[in-house]
C-alpha cells in the first residue's frame, strides 16, 4: 500500500494530473450550469456532469484519503454533511415510494461530491472557477435572449399580462425548463450573479456594460415567466448586491429600478389587483391546509423521503405532488430534524460570510443564496435532487461560500488571484 501511494505521488508530479482534473472540473461546472441550454437530453446532460465534474471530485477525494498532507474542508461543512446524511437516512421509513431508497439516498452523495468539486476548484485554481461560472451564466443568458426573440418576435406570443408565460426556447428541447416557475427561479438566480459581476469594484467599463446587459436579459426573462416568488427574491437579492458591492453605480441603478417598478405597478394596476384579490396564493392555501392535516404525528421525523405527497383538487383529476414550499416539503420528507440541520448549515454559511464579507466570492455568492432562500418559501419543492437547476439555485452559492477562504488561508493555492474579467 505504501509503495502504491509513493508511485501515485511520483506519477502525479510527472504527469501533472491535478491540472487535468482542474480543467475537467471547470468544464463540468460550465456544463452543470448551462447544459440545459444546449444539451437536449436530460440523461445525457447528467452523464456529462458525472464524468466532467463529479468523477474528478471523487478522484481528488481518493487522492486525499491516500496521501498525507492534503487539505480537507473546514468544520463549516459538517452541518451540511449531517443534513445530507439525515435526509438520505429518512428514506428508510418512507412508504409508497416510486423510487428505491438507495437511489434516493445516493443523491446526497452526489451533492457532497458537488460541494467537494467546488472546494477543490477554489483551492486549486480560482481563475478557472470564475471563468467556468461566467461562461455558464453567459450561455444561459444567450439561451434566454434566443427564447425571448423566438417566442415574442418570431412566434408573436402576446405580451399582455400573463397571456403567455415563457419557459422554453421552443426549438426541440433546447433551453426547456419544463414550466414557468422553474424557469423564472433559475434565471433569477443567475441574474443575481450577473448584477454582482457588473457592480464589482474592479470591473472595467466594458465588463460593467456586458454584465448589466446580461442582467437585463435575464431579468426580462424572469418578468415574463410571471413567477412572483422569483420577482420578490430578485428584488431582495439585488438590494443586497448593491449593499455588499458598495457601488455608487449600484445605488443609482437601484433608484432607477425603483422608478421602473413604480411605472410597472401603475401600468398593470388592474392586473395586480386581480393578483391580490383573487389569485392571492395561487391555490396554495388548500394545499397547505391538507399538508397540516397529513403531518399530524409525523413532525419530528417526517413521512420519509420518497413518500408521495398528493393533494387532489376538487375536479378529482389535478394533483399537486409537493407542498409548494421547500421548508414545508423538507419537514414532510425528513421532519423538523432536517429543517434544524438545514438551518444550522445556513447559519454557519452566514457566519462565515460575515467574517469574510469583503471577500470577492462572498460578495457574489451571498446574494445568490439569499435569492434562493426567498424563492424556497413558496415555489421550490426539494433541494435534495440529482444534478439540475436547483443545484445552480442553491448548492452553487452554498458551495462557493463554504469554499471561500481568507487571504492567509488561500496563499497556498496554486492560483488564488481572482481575475476581473
């Protein structure tokens, strides 16, 4: 065994395989963020994420276990490990699950590898991490722009309030997010990253213009999905971006945005009155009443991950398969215990973000996490999933905040300087 480790060390130095894995991690992160735009098949997309992103993370982990002196993640990861373990464990007491317990539980391992992938990429080469992130956001924005042009320019979809809710390109299965709520939340999350990039203190004029343009494209897409949860989340996260970046341009844009919101409210006042008086929670009230009925006696440990949630509407045909709130669904699946573990993980991340509040990565990722936490209130069903949109929404900012390092901690990295492009 000792001889094998010695061979691995010498071989790694000779072949420089860590650099190859860093390249793979960067490519994998780009695919994970933007793959839905340009890869039609969901299974093919996930296969690419496994090969390019999670497999290199697994190799780094194996190397770290075999070779002494490797730097492992800090204690802030422990609450998240506990959360993933508990949610996976809750599959044991699930009833009526359509998917096997092991198949559901292993999603926690995939998420853990994703967090490790971001950690290794941050540790080895922050430049690659940043470029992969920026390229992914840019690709999604181009997909959003193409969707807007094709749907409203070529297909001439109506622009009247809620007359058409965009959620796809409309050509094949490219840039198809399934339904407007998912599309709005996903693009809103990336819009927050784009605004942060536009308002960075070291950003040059061309960078500011580029990322402001991308922010506008993504925001317009979010507006036309008519996903109210994403709207409110985007407003709250954008305010935090301006506060963290300490940009005069940001405060000016915030004022302009406030004026535009007032104009939109006046222009669509009658439609908004309908939202307030008639639509209100869009049917979530009866769903939540049903939720509290079925949760009796299951609050601590939950029903078990995989137990179907089935609220049947009065027509006897329509079924709502989740509680329309991540926090409620989390308790349904794995109990209050899982919600406390999730809260502990979020608290540890916010504590670290406060300590490193001047770190460039914290300024970018914290507003994205706040966007996710707001959007989770009413729209997202689960974050314990296979690779997909909700990884970008929630686990990407969590992973970056966990991996962010102080300057003294980052001095040993191979490439710690963060580029401004």
